[in-house]
């Protein structure tokens, strides 16, 4: 799965307008494990897509409760992981947005 992160991020960047108010709503299950999601978020950040001011949350599909995203919550079995979704809004990083806008103004 992680081998597709670069391709997914590239696609997201193609469709995301290059403005400070643009957002991508990302929802993913934790059933694949936290390391896979952590890898995706790192790939996205290295490409200029970072969580917005709402951050990344975990949403329980059982209780409706929410908690902050953590890369590691210790030992979690598959049943526990399947009860949670990760919800994130990604935006352009300030440096990437300035770089993109600067490139467009010279074109």
C-alpha cells in the first residue's frame, strides 16, 4: 500500500487549487495499521501538503467519539483498529504555496 502514496499525493496535488483556503478532506481506516497512515502523512508533508489548523483526528465509528491522531497508541489489535477512522484536512504548506504562486507569476 505504501508504494502508492507518492502517486496518490501527486494526484491530490493536481486537483487541489493553489490557494491558502484550498483543502483536501481525507478519511481513512486504521485497519491497515498506523505505520501505513504515518507514512502517507510524511509523504504528503514532504510534497507540501500538511494538516490544517483542525489537525488530524480519530473518529470512533462505534461511539462517535473523537480523539487526536497518534502515530503510536501501543498495542492495538485488528478489532480495536477497525473501530476508528482517521479524518484529516490537508492544505498547502505556506512555503509550497509561495513557491507555486511565485512560479505562476513568472509564467
